[in-house]
């Protein structure tokens, strides 16, 4: 049996938003410019 490790992330944030249709790409770009690591649309 293999040993499993649990990784605890302590320095993370989640921003959730509802935006107008067609504006998501611009908002994702702005978030990435501000340092966001990724986005889901």
C-alpha cells in the first residue's frame, strides 16, 4: 500500500464574479496581469 500525503495550501485566495456576456476574456486578462495564476470561465 502506498503512503498518501495531504498538501495544505495556506496562502491562497479565490475570487468569484458574475460578468456580462463577452467581458470574461478582458477580466481574465486583467486578473492575470494583476498576478492571478489561472481562471475558469
